[in-house]
C-alpha cells in the first residue's frame, strides 16, 4: 500500500448496495478477475454507465453496509481492476470487507458518510482528495471534508502484505 | 464471566482463550466451495502454489454443485470440470456433483456438520448451518485458498445478540413470517457483524427446517452467524447423521447462563401474521394482507432458506385446503433443496398432487436465486419466492420479487394474486 | 398406378390428384412453434398483417429452455405470452405441469393425427408421422408467412419404402434400427424424400418406438417419415383428437418408390453414432470402453415412458458412475414414471431428474458439456459442439445403451448387464 495523496472523481452510492448491484449473479461463472470490471454496477439503475465511464483513480463512495449479500469476490475484483484505488463507505458488509482486505484492496470506514450523501454534501462527479495514511478525505468541489478510519491491526498487516495469500506466504517464510 | 456460544466455538477452534473484538487464527473443520467460486479457488490455489500445492487435509475439503446444476453454460461446465479434476488430483473425495442439491443442506444430510465446527464456503448463506450450532461462514475465494494451506483462517470474535422467541404460531403463520418480521424490525444491517443466539419455547419446539430458515436470514441482516444448539428431535437427527460426538459438543459449547450479550430482544409469535418482504429489499416488510390482491406472474418455492420437506409440506397443506389448482396463467415452480428432500416429496405423494394442480418440480438446486437458472423473470414481471433476497433485478433485469413463506407463496399461486394463506386455511 | 402416402395426403389437401415432383399449395392443419414463436412473431409483424390466419391452428409449446434459465429466455417467453393473449391463440403450453417437449405434447395431446398436413418450426416435426400425419419442419420465415396466409407450398416428394421384419434381440431397440439405417444410407440418403415404414415389425412396434423412427427421419434428410395409421394409432387418437378432420390414409400396394430398403430386426445390434455426425455408425463392440463424462436420457427421440422403463430396468438397485441426466419427455410421462416407481429408481441410482423439456439436447441448459468432455445421449444429433463446447463429443445411442454406459462410466453393451 502506497502512502500518497490520491485524487479522482467520486461515484456516489447509497446504503445497502448489495453484491448483485455491484456485480450481478449473471456473470458468476467468470474466473478471470481482469475481465470482471466490464460488468460493474450493470444492474444498478442510474449507474449502468459506470463500467464504461469509470476512470482509473476514480473513487467509489457509499453509505452503510456496502457489499451486503453474496460472498462473491468478483464484487471486489470488478472495482479493483477498474482502477478504483479505494472504496470509501460508512460501513462494509463483513464478507465484502474480508474480500477487500484479502486482496490488499484499501477500504476506509467514513463516519457520517451515509447522511452526507443523503444531504448532497458529496455528489457524483465531485473532485476528491484522499490521504490514505491519515484517512483524510476532502471534497475539492465544495470544500467539505471527512475522516476515514483505517482498518484494525491484523487487517492492516494483511493489507500491507498485499493480501492474505502474500501475508501467509510471508508468515510461512519467516517460520 | 460467562461465555457466549461463539466465544466457546472460537476458543475451541483457536485452542486458546479469546476476547470479543480480538482477531484470532482458527483451525478450520471443513473448507468448501461450490461450482460458484470453486473454480476461482482452484485456479488461484494452482497459481499461487505454482500447481505444486497440496490442500492441508483432503478429508476436510468439500465441493458442492448447486449454482447451475446441471450446468447450462459452457463457462459453468468448464468450472465444474476444473473442480472435478482438482478434486481427483488432490484426493478430495467429498465432491457432491450435480445430482445432490444445495450445498449446505447436502453437507448437513451427509453428517459433515457438527455443533462447533468452523466451516468456510463460497456461499453467503453458509451460516444457515448455525441451525445446528456450527460456525459456518461465507467467504470469497481468497479466504478459501488461504485455508487450504494449513487449515486455518482468521476471525474477529464477534459480539453476541440474544433473541428470545416465545409463543405459538397461528394457523397459516410460520417461522419464515417471524424471520421476515425480524428483518423488517432490525433492518438490513440490524445484526451487523454479530453472532446471534436464539432461545425461547418457540425455538426449542422448532424443526430443523425452521431453524435453517431462521439462521439463513441472518445474512440479510448482515449478521455473522445465527446459532441454535440442537435439542430434542433435531439433536437425535444430527446424532444419527454426524455421530455421538454431537452430544458432547452441545454440552461444551452451549452458552453460559451469565454470558454477556450486546443486545437482547424478545419476540412473541402468538399474534404474528403472515409477512412479506416487498420489492426491492428484504427489509421492506409488510403484512401480507396489506399487499393482498397485488398481481403476481410466477411463484417459486425452494432455496436454501425454505426448500426442505417441511416447507414443501406446508405449501401442500395450503393446496389441499384450497381444493383448487394453480390460477390460470400463473407459473408455479417447486425446487427441492436436495435429492433427499425430493425423494421425501415423492414418497409422501406430494409430487403427483402438485403436478395435478399445475405446479412443476425441478431438480434440486439453488435455481431461483439467480437470473441464470430456472425461473428467471422477464422485465416487468412480478415474482413471489421463498428465497432470501429480492434486490432489484436479482432474477432478471426490470423484474420485482416478493419474499414470503411457502404457505403464502402457495396461496398466491392458487389465487393468482398475493393471498394471505389464512384466507384458504380458514 | 398407385399413390404413395405423400401423394395421397398432399393430393387430398390440394384438392387434386398429384404425383411426385409436382408443386402444390395447401393449407396446413396444425402449425407448431416452440420458444421460437417469439422471433417468428417479429418476422410476422414485418409482413403487415394484423391477425394470424386461424388462431386455433397455431400451437405454441415452450420447451427449449424451461423454466427460463436466464432473463433473456424469460423475456422471450414473456413475448410469446403476449402474442397468445393478443391473437387469441387457443393452444398454448406454458411453463406448467401440462407441458413438455413440443413433439411429445403434439402426440400425446391429440394434435398429431392421420392424414393431416402439419408443419412445425422445428426440424423434428417429422415425429408425427408415427400417427400417420404428413408433418415436416419448416424455417421461421416460412412459419411467419404461413401464419399470415394459411398457405404453404410443397414439392410432392419422392418416397422411400423401408420394410422391416423380424424381432429385436435382447438389448436392441428402435433407436438401434434407425442409427443403423442412418449409417447405411448416410445423412443425405433420403434427401427431400418421404420415408414410409412398412412391414410386420413396424406393426408390432409400440407408438413410442415408431415415434423414435419417424423423429430421426430428418437425420437422413427426409422431408417426412411415416408409419401406417393402424388400429393401434386409431385406438390411441380417437379419444383425444383435437379435430375430426383427420382421415387414416396409407400408400397403395402398387405405389412407386424411388428407393426400397429391407431390414430384419434380428440383424440389428446395439450401436452408436460416433461424433460428430448421425451417420457415423459403429456397432457397440467397436466403441465399448470409451470413457464418458455424462449420460443423457431424454429428448423428443427417446424419453417416453417405454424408454424410461428400459433404462430403469438396467439402473434398478445400482449406482451410476458418471453424472446422468434424466429428462422425461413430458409431465404426463413424468407422472406415469412416478406411479411406476421409476423416478425413485433413477434418484436412488444417483441420476439427476429435471423437469421435462429439451434440456441440454441443443446446448441450452441442464447439462452443458465442458471442453474435452464426452456424453452418451439418447437424443438425435451429435454435431460438433451441439451440447456445449466445440471440443466436446457426443455419442448417440438407445436408452438401454445409455443406461448401461452410465453404470460403468464408459460406453457399454447393454446385453452384458441385462
């Protein structure tokens, strides 16, 4: 994980965005993670254009319980390999959270984000600046700022290793 | 200070004392994957081990095929083949191919699940195995692959919620309705990361099938696991399948009387009514009579939540009481959870009667939970099903689904519009 | 000079005496379409006609992918339901327990009747010849035109007379006979012709066996295939006939045939059609031991109660070694199989029994093959990639051979397990 300040556009989502909306069950048979981004958010009304229009460096910003539903890791790969550097959400569903950590894919828990989205304090297309290390998020379009909590120690170790597999390999090698 | 079930289960699996909130490494009793996610696991394992890896214990790895069984796409066929070949190469005997049915149910019926077992699977409803006190959890392929190295994985010891349910269901009302009511009350994140223990006389009397329904829907409230320690007939059933060790496990893993809970809730079902999750979210809950009369195009009974013999029997009682058939123009589909369930239905004579009434039976599989299997809906169609999710477009773009009990589903199939089963059962 | 069956039936429909080679325009009776009624409707609308010529002559039967295995199929079905409503189509078999494989439904519901000219937008429409109908498959555009005009042209075909005598040996059935014929005369051996099955052995055959023979007429290039409408047929159809416009008709003794073949059932042995053509005949001994990954007992060719009985006899109290998919031809076949305890036999043996429909036959669902996989199947086609991946193989065989092979996981001679 690199400690740098990231900049990109926001794609804003509500609460309880489930895995079928992120990556629909129609495409579960896919086994190549790099082919998964083309299906991102295809079934989410209003966000059908995400897969085509998302640019490397854009952020996914969501309310509570992001990624609820299925255990499919596809729903993490489809954003990771689309070039979304980090997902900002008030909270993540537990399987989704594990799947992100296990792939060394950063997520930030951002308090008050759900309400801020509802209040229009952070909108689709806003320019964001995110300091991953400090957890600072600034909406450059309107000047609002938010704070995100990094993950707990073990998860941080796994993330820093680049994912669970790499973490276990390091652990085995140091034995 | 007393311990909750999950604290005891994780203590057993970690081989040390544990505290709530702590991250601990646990020994895995069974690491499973389906034809969904399974090929991803195999390919990832082969890649990271340079095709030289051996799973830590072939007896503790299982594969179940239920996403598309039998397959209807070359991709899934190929994925299934990848799994079969890997299992052969690794000496994994527990491969439940397309003839078996829904994974968790098959594992349970085959005696592979005991209270306290830590079980992983590529299925977010793995946790329905909490119905027999196992800690089973849905994970992605990386977690499965990681567990294949040394048979371990990490967990955060969760806080526990205690739900006590008392009272007797009125005619036409069942565990599914209670569950729908709880989802409506607590919301989609009402059990966020929690373990939930279920108690009360309603639970103590309940069948395994009802317990499965209850525990399967914990996922829909973002819970980690719902736990019920087997008692009575459920205990007898499990001992018969999984052996005598079950009894010791129940004794050693039941919660202490002074265990600490983060939240305690009580429900009484005496006055509960048939409930339904309206489109397009499981927590969009209403009483069935509030939406009675709404048009429905297709009714589907089955899934890991409500596809057992008892569920199909409950639907049958409604059919029998109606002295009627499926409404004209209605498609009514039953998908039994497993081959064993299908055989039970055949022996009870239900299949013939359902067929005479216009209902069709499919082979046991997950089916109705995806837009890529039996019963997918076209845009604009409204379905009612006994599955556990009704997110928008889940079983077909532009379609909508009501979730309800097998009784409500059957009553709706008979009348062709949403119907309170009490209108038929009297 | 005597007339063939085709000359008689088409002559009656055309209202004049006709001979092979002549072109006639006739009004067909029942016009069957399955899930492809939706694209046909699309073509129909382009013609500029609002109403189909006779809504009671159209029969729609969903079978190719039921219940809808994808939302795309679901959309297709929905469109058909809308057409049914809009046009007042009387005979519609939706995804309910009245349905099944279209050709089976056409026969068991009393649409397939002696002397009728029938068309279907499916190549295996020739199956109804088992009941003495002149029935043939047509393309989608032609079906759309037929809906609009009620007329279709045919070149009166030359006829091939296949005379069959003798009795099947144990382990041999009608499927083996038709695969042998395909092997002998090849896939184009009866191109454009009307095949007439004659002889004492045909009279002895059940209607199910005759359906198997006629069903595969298309696989040797025939326009239609037909068996005599004897008492067995009349007894079957009288109580269920959907119209009284039928008439039992048969070729004259002195009819003129383009070709005549003779078979003795006693000479037929269990056999297969090897990949990737139906005429790639091999006696069972030649392919015995070939490993298979899947066995399929189903399709419009061989999934009737008689077929299921033959397979169940072999599978009873045993377990299959490979995944075995059993798909009864219709829900009434399924129900009969339940009554006879056959469903239990299959489930106990480890087979998957799916709801009636076409299943994996043309690669839609319920058992698609992965690369490198081999399937032994009771269906009618083994073209490259038909059941899934291009790199998969299909062997066609009888229900008994498929059952025997399922037990061993390799192509097996049913005579050895009977």
